[in-house]
């Protein structure tokens, strides 16, 4: 059984999620740098960023095949 198509899909999804994570990080930095930062918006974006991080971690672990010892 070949896992190459599945692995390619996971890699593509991971790169998309990582790009979204970086974009959120940049946006949070911009908002934090404002004279009067919107704390509610920053909190919401941080929550989204954490959810992305969790999905990235899950997909990263899914790329590693299970080894039956």
C-alpha cells in the first residue's frame, strides 16, 4: 500500500496551515503594536492561532507511520 498520495495531501495541508499561522502571528503583532490595541480581537486571533497549532501538530504526527514493534 502506498501512502504517497496521502502524505502529499498532508504536506499540502500542513503548508497551508503554517502559512495561516504565520499570517495570524503577524496580524496579532500589528494589533498589539497599535496605540490602543483591540484586546478582544487579539484574544480571538490567539485562540484561532492555537487551534491552528493543534491541527498542525496532529497532521505532523499523522505523517509519521506507526511502527509495530
